[in-house]
C-alpha cells in the first residue's frame, strides 16, 4: 500500500501535496502532533484526518510507505507545477523506525535534516571559494584557506559527518576566508 502521513507544515503546500498524491493513487492522511507517543506503525493505521493541535511542527513532516524515490520525485514535481513547494522533512517508514514513537522519529529526522542542510551550505561556500583568485591572496593566508577548503571537501566527500563536524568545518573555512580577504596581497 502506498500511503503518506502528513504532520504540520505550510497549509497551501500540504494541500497541493495531498491533491497530487491522491491523483496519483497514494492515500494521504493528516495527523496531529498529539500522536507523538504512538508507534510509527500505529500512526500509519490512522485512516481519517485529525484536527491540528496547538503544537503542530512548523517544519512539517511527510512520512511515506510504499513509494519509490521516482514516485516521490514525480509527486514533488507535480506540487511544484501547481505553484507550491513542499519543504517538510521527508522520511520513509522502515523496519527499524516503525517501532519508534513518532516523537523519536520526528526528533531524529529533524536532526538529520539540519545536518544535511548545513552540509549543503558548506558545499555552496566551497563552490564560491573555488572561484577565488589565489594569486591575489597573501601566501600564508592562501595556504590556510586552501587547507580549510580541502578539509571541508574531504569531510563532505566522506559522507561521515555530524552536525558538529559540519559546523566546525564551516567556521574554519569562514575564518580562513575572512582572513584571506583582509590580507589581500
């Protein structure tokens, strides 16, 4: 069975997502954050929409079961074509997470989402620093900047990073960049 469970999020985007999903034959249900103590598997058993509570997550969550990556991509494309963009956290139901309380799943995926977002920002910073003319930067500061760039690059390439390691690499790169710009030769 293909099913999407929606929790919180921006109303227009949620409505566009729901419409696109239902047109694709994917069952959707909106549940409340009041289900936080329920097991994820039990949340997927809910068949009727629930009224939102006062503490719905602003970010929004889309829990999915039975969808392929291609189907998800097509669904999100249809939402975009409808003039909206669903920016909620997307997570598949798995053998492991279906036994977790919904609150644990939401907390865990929110932390992963923050880490991925920070990694994307670091990637963009690296992309922009690659365009610098190092001949205009003093040798010492240029070497420090190149080392910070390489460290950030290898961290991202490893795929083995945490929010803290991304934060540290970003801080070191930004500091090296700031010092290099201050000391242009």
